């Protein structure tokens, strides 16, 4: 191919990029860039000029209103990848931090918790076995004297944890001191896996997941390939795509190119040992070579050109570091290039094996943290291009150290912006042997390797997410080439046209510089079809939406010429494994036509897709039928879906006591009447239209329970909240309770002073007992002291008003409980003063819980997680149990 | 509150912009235009301190719409551009430049020239670096248009000259254009960049007035200044200039040698090879072989009959003379592991035979020499050629068979 006789003028600078700030959201519009003298008509009186951008291009129009599924959804349901809400902290304090901002808080504690819950054996296996006798999870009191000394009740602790969970994010959250003590005591010895190590690994993984959520570069290149039919053969091509629940199955599906592409026969299928990240294909000497990349394995298949021939796997390589790129040589059969995240580039030949071309963990032109590397082939079969986020370099595989040159640099050379990074390079060999496409998050560049560093074309693509996929459809000589760019997260698809050459008469018919032709065009995304689909039941709709919104995972396209009709088929793969297709038809250039259909906006719901064409006997178009079938298959596939998402559930035990929930002894007459009517209506198959005639009179309003001292705390709080000064109310409330507590404390001291003579010495000694025994004593004592709930203590002990236990509590006198918990009564029971507060805390939890019936002895064992056969072991360890105290 | 108002305003502004963007990307120009009329309101309440304000957006979007809208006219476009120029001081030159480009592409050369002259005289405070660059470009484009007028006058003058009648006024006019063009063009090509058009015009002017030294200096500077990008065209222009000047073979070869070093796949390599093959010096002929082998390494040359016939000719020459077979051996050594699959596969033999018989002839000759008479490519092509009773191919078969020992030497 000849070099253009003259290039568009441009400045050339060196060094880091000068231009600051992000490009404007419309930076790609309204610019010709430069003009060049040329084009037909030089010999005429006036010179003619051509623009770098803004020349007329080919006109492509969408044939359908939305993309149409090509394949039916596979049987297994898709497991969605983590969403931001899965790993972000959702506390109230962090609400303002939006994902995507650097200040996002990762929910580290929850993930660590997940680990302990999901892998208890790994986390506490042996210690759990050792200790299982000493931890009791039942609600009832421990009776046997022996176990009372060596066993603690964990129920209270578990409830504390639950409560902590329920109050997550509350700014007034008080840490439960009991939990703190416990973790303080156990942190060092309870866990099988060293906590520090585990936390480090988890944190690293979380950061990785989060950065993947922000931008997942492992998908670069896309996992969809189209193997076109042989020239002049039947219009049956092949779609190579991943599938299965874990996207680890590789399918070669024959597809007949009709009005709507249709799958033919069952696909050739290969099960791989990892999630397929990339599928790359190239045709050499009439055979297709398909390279498949997963994180640690890369494989290559050969697909003979004739239709129906089975694909054969050729070779697999394993890498220690995840591979980030796999490209197939368009020049030589069975040659590929592989990059790993450690910065190594290999030339991989099926015959000759791997040849390391480059190894450099550092980035090329300036420092960038990303480990992403890419490589591709160039016009010279022995020269590979290597890319990282900072630019591209070309290396001769025969002498990589000596022979290399810089092809593209993020810098002033290419007029880059600050912060711009290479996202996807692609060799455009099928359109022009020495041209290259480089996309960044802001712009797309076309480079010519004969003129390195200076882009022959640059355009700001204005896509919302960086383009990770691209596909080239070369046009005939003199025609424009089509390039598709695809983004993953936003499913954007953009069609660009460029012309590598136009006839410049001035230069004697030689090639002229590269031009962007026509305007860029947005194609339909997968999720765009949602508005055309019939409305589903809400949960189905949600499932469908989730499915259709899955990030795109690949892109392929083909041009189809059928006599005068030319059309383009664009396939898009989603992470859920769906392949959707849209057809664009080529419109021959015509004088400005009256506004066509494309000017009409399509209102949601009134879609031409589902309108019955008069001609169709079935009453629906082919696309609509295709959708019907797809939707049916999807709902069938997802019926077996195990519930991944748990709806948040609230325990009403915290809100109401059993007594609250208990109704009157029997159903009231009104209820009886109602039930009867209902039953009758059901028998008759009729309906109940009016309840009134039976509701003779409203039940008397319950007496407002206003203590003499003023409105109850709840109504006071609600009133305050209504007025907008809840905060102040809370301040007053806490200070009030502090004052009250101080008063109580003073009172207690006074009493203690009086009683000191008898018990002071023994009381000071008891504090040397272990914490466990403290807990166990408390647990033992618990049920004894339980009484039908009274909430006042709970609310006064500084717990935030999470529940509203006071709402419907029966107006019993607080006296008995108060008496029960007063210092005096505790003291009488022989409880040392240091632990009275703890006890009081503890009892406050139980205050509104009903006394549980004592557990039968047999059920106790079943409540323990660890089989009782281990009991001997744990009893042997009992004497050691008190040791940990030494450390404190 | 005003803060809230600002936020709401910003939100609706963004929403409007996204509608416009959507319409533009779907080529719904009318819809985009309707939204743009709403977006214009954002100019009145421009609270943004963003890098790119709404005025730039309106300029860009409006221009794009007016390019494509079925009912827009040049008059409207010019009117819009004039408004846009006054909207932002910082962007004045950029908008002017784009306006000129549009006029040029639509053949309104005179209007473009007027606009350029106007823009050139524009002054506003201290110029930023970008404005400086834009100003230089404006001057350069005006120089280009002056050059166009100059060459028009020149052709008139030449026509008249043929009639034996010279017009002094036309000649003076022409010189005036020359002076104006030369000043501006000379300026821009001093700055590092790709200035193919400007350099060509400037050199043409200089050559016409016989200032060959200056032309040579300009071209040398453009080709060899390390601050400029490695532009193959710079070397091509120099080579063409030297050729026009009737320079010695030696200087032509040295100019092309440099081009070969930076772009081994340049189309001038065929000329280079021919030139070197004709040379009497052994070293140059050796270089010629290297050049043609290197060119054929590239995918773009795979089916270039000219290049293959150059190689075939030289290989044949070497083999017949039985001297310097080592040259072929050396060149072949670094290629023997991939050229057979790249150039001489059975698939390609079939296809080349079907598509281009003379290409397959040249390639078969090379294949027969470097890979022996048993190689797939040679066997297929010579078989087909003999079957088709083409004399050329029978001779080829004889030649390769006769020189099979050379193959043994090369492969050995």
C-alpha cells in the first residue's frame, strides 16, 4: 500500500500531555480538524479541499427497532457478578459517597463475616471442637452444676451481634461492650487462620473487586467471534461464544444468515477450566484460528473453512500470572501472541512453542500502576506491537532488544489529554496493512506504522465508558471502512467510518490521507429492547431487566452483500451469555430525502417490534416471535434459579413481646363473624363488597397510656421529629438519662457504703475470676431473673430508640422489675457490685422477652454445632480455659 | 433557595445535553435542533466553572447540526458562525479556523480568504500558547490560498506566454501573491510538525524563482531535523527534488537509503532496488537484494507483482552467474522459518494461480530457487503452468531443475 502523497497538517510536540481536564461531553462534534488540498477538480480553476472529518460517509439504517436474540438462553441460570452494593459499606454515614468516587468505603467487616459464616470449618474448626462443650446456644438456663462452671451461654452474645447489625449505620451507635470484651479476649486464639493474614488477603481481594467494578480490563478484546462463511459459499457462518453458568463452555454455533440470523443444529461444545475472558479469531489460508483466553489458560482451535467441519483443539498453555491478551496472527497459521500481567509478551506458535519477546514489569513511557498488557501483530509478521496503558511499541521478534520503535505514546506527540490511557489497540490489517487503531477512554486514534507517534486520525468518541471491544469491517478499495466500538458496562455501541484513501487527482491518483467519514452512529444496545417488550409481572420484569442490563462481554459483526442489498449484522454478547443481533441496511447515497422514519421518536410501549404487521398471518413479526421464544426459555431457565438474594427480614421479636402479639384468648365475635363471611363468600365464589353492616361500632379506642409525668417517650419523640428538632430531643433525652443514672449511682453508693462492713473483701476478690465464668454465671442467672418485659430499663440504659418497645406494653407497674434489678436485690443474691451493671445490661435485653419453656435435655445437644462425640476432647481442655486471662 | 435552583438547573441542563447527544448519535438532526434551542438558555445562567462551558458546546453541536440538517443553508451557517465567534473570546481563532475549513470544503475560496485575513488581524490581550498555534495555522492557510492564487496567475501567464504576449499586470500580481505566500509558509514550516502541503507549496515557489539552495535547505531541514516527526514524505520530497535537479545517482541513493532505513515498506523501494541493481558496485547490488527482500516481508507487498519480479530478476541473475549465492543464503536464513508459510503455502499457490498468473510465475521462480524443486508452491504452479501449456512455465521448470544445486547450497 502506498503512502499518502500529503498528510493533513498538524503540530508535533514532545513530552507529557499539556491539555488539562476532561474533554467536553460533545468534544467529537462540529470540527473538521484540518483540510487538505486535493480531491477531484484540481485542474479546474479552483482548488478543492477535503476535510479530515466531516466527509460524507455511507448511510446505515437499523432494520429493526431493537436488537434481537440469536440464541435461546441456556438452561442454567446466570450468576451475576458482584455489584457495587455487594461490597460497598452502606452505613448512613457513607450514604453521600457515591460509588465511582475515590472515597468509596468498602464493607470490609461484612466480607470478613461472610468468610466466617461460609467457611466455619476453616475459620474455627479445631478450636470449635475444643470449645463446643463450653459454649451453650440455648435459651434456657443451664442446670447441671458442673456445666454451669465451665459453660457460657452464647445466646446473649449472638443477640448483641444481631442488634449491632440492625443498628448498622446509626450515628448514635454504641458498641456493645460485651462484644468488645469477647473479641478482645478471643481475637488472638479463636481463629484457625491468622486474622492479620486473612484480613490482608481479603482487603486485597476487595480492592481488586472494587477496581474491577470500576473498570474491568480482563474483558478487553471481547469474548465473541464471528467466523464468516467462505467466499461464495452458503451463507452459514459460525459464532464462537462462551456460555454456561460460569462462562466456561466454549461453543461453536453454526448460524444461517437470513433476515434474522438463525442458529442451525447444535453447537460444538468444549468445557474449559476457567471463565472465558476473550475469544479472538483470524483467518489464515482459508482456515480460521480461534484463540481463547481465560485467566490462567490460553488455548487455540482450528476451524476448517468448509461449513460443517468440526473445530479441533490444537494446543493449550498455562500461565502463572493471569494472561491479559491473546491475539491471533492474520499472517501465519497457528501463530498467536500472548501477554501476561507480569509484563511478559510471548510469540506463541503451535509448532515452535512459546518465544518470549519482552519482559518488563514496568510500563513503557511513564509509570502507571496497571498491570494490563496487550500485544498484536503488525504488517510485518515477525514484528509484534506491545502495549500498556502508556503507549505502544513495536518489537521485532527476531531481535526484540535491538529492533524496536515507539508507535504511540500518551503524550504531546499525539495531542493527548492529561490522564488519558490506552484502553484497546487493534491492528487494522484487513483494511490497511500498516494501520492501527488505538482507543483511549477519550479518543480513538488511527496510526500508521510508517509514520509512528503521529496519529493520522484522531477523534473524541464521547463514549460514557471506555471502549473495550472493537470490530473492523473493511470496505472495498475506495470505500470507507467500518469500525465498531463497544463498551462493557454501558453496553454502548458506536459505528464509525473512516477512509484510508481517497482519490487525489493532484497527486496523480495515489493514496491520500486518512479521513473520518460520515457521522458516528449509535447502535442499539441489548438493554434497549426492554422498552419494546410486553410488560411482565414485576418480579419477572426485574429479573429480565437484570439479565438485559448485564455488561456487554463481546462484539462481532459481518457485512452481508446480497446483490444490490448490503447489510451489516452486529452481534453483541452480554456477561449473562446472551447473544443479540441487529441488522443495519445500507442506503445508497441519495439527495437529501424528506425526513425519514428515523426522525420519529419511538415511544416506549408503542414499539413497531410488537405491532402486528398486516401482512403477517401470525400477526407478529419474526423479531417478535423470536422474542416470545426467548422470553419463554428465559423464564423456564430461571424458574430453577436458587434464591441468591435474600430479602431483608426483620425479627419482630425485638419489636413486640410475645404477650403483645398474643391476642385475646379466643377470637372475638367480630372476628368470628368475619371468618364466617369469608368462608361463605369463598364457597359461593362471590366476593365481599362491604364490611360495614357487620362493623356495628368501632372498637373502643384503647386508653391513651399517658403517665402522669407527661407524654410517653415515643410520642414525645415523634412530636419532636415532626417538628424537625429530633436531634435536640435526643440530646435532652440522653442528658436526661445520664442525670438519672448519676442519681441512681449516687443512691447505690450510699447503700453500698452502709453495707460495706460485711462483704467488701470478698467482693474485691471475685473480680479475679475469668470473664467466661462471669458470662456463664450471668447466663445461668438469666432465666431466673426474667420477668415479663418492661422496656423502661432498656430505653434508659442508653440504647438508641431502635425498636419501640413501649408502644403497646401493658400498663403494668414497673415496680417489681425495678425491685428485681435494684442494687439491693442484686446484692442480696450474692452478685458482686462490679458485675451488677453487666447483669443489668444483660437483663435489659431479656426484659421484654417471654420466659422460654425450659428445653428438654435431649434438644440441648442438637443445638450445639459440634457433634457430642468430641466431648471428651473438650473436657480435657477445660483446665486450660482460664489461662487467657493471664495475658490481660 | 438559589443553591437548589442552581442544582436543578444543572440537572436539567445535563438531561437536555444527553437528549441532544442521543439525537445526534442517531442522526436525528431536527430533534437535536429542537433540543438545542432549549439548551441555549444555559448560556444565560452559566454558573459552571468547567473546563468547557456551554458556549463551546453550542458551537460544536450547532455546527454539527447545520452540516447535516436538510434545511440548512450556507448563509445560515455563516450567520451562526459569526455569532459563535463573538460568544467566546478564547475560542475565537478556533471557530474562525473551523469556519474557514467549512468554506474551503464547500469551494468558497474567496470567502475563506476574507475570513482568514480578518482573523489574522484579531488581537485580544496576551495570546496563550494554543492561540499562538492557531494564529500560525491561520497565517499558513492564508499563505496556502495565496499560493493557489499565485499558481492560477502563473498558469494564465504561461498560457499567454505561449501566445507570445506577456501581461505585466498579471506578472506583478503574481509576484505579489508570491511574496505574501512565501512569508507565511516560511514561518509555519519552521515549527515542528507535519506540513506536507505547506512545504510542497513553498518549495514550488522557490523553485519557480530559481532559489534552489533555499529549497534544498528547507527540504533537508524538513527531512532531517530531529525535532520533526519521522515523516516518510519529507524524504520523498527531498528525493523528488534531487531527481528534478538532476543530482547524481549517489546522492539519490543516499536519500533513498535513509528512507529505506525508516520505512522499508515504502513504495519507492522498487525504484531504489532497480537503481541499485543497475549499479556496477557489488555492495550496492547486495543492498538492492536486501531492500527487496525487506519490502516483501510486509503483508502489504504480498501480492505486488512488481516487487516479486524485481526479486525474481535479481535471484535469477545471481543464480545464473553463480556468484554471490551467499547473499541469497544470508537473506534467506532469517526468513526460512516463516516465508514458506507466509508466501509459499499450497493455499496461496492455488489462489495466486487463479488470480494472477504472472505473480505466481515470479513467486514460483523464487520458491524454486530458495526451497528447491520439491516445494509445494513451485510444484503446484509449474504443474498448472505445464498443464496449461504455457511456454514460460516450462522454461521456469527447466531453469529451476537445472539450478537445483543452488538450493542445496542455500539450504545447507
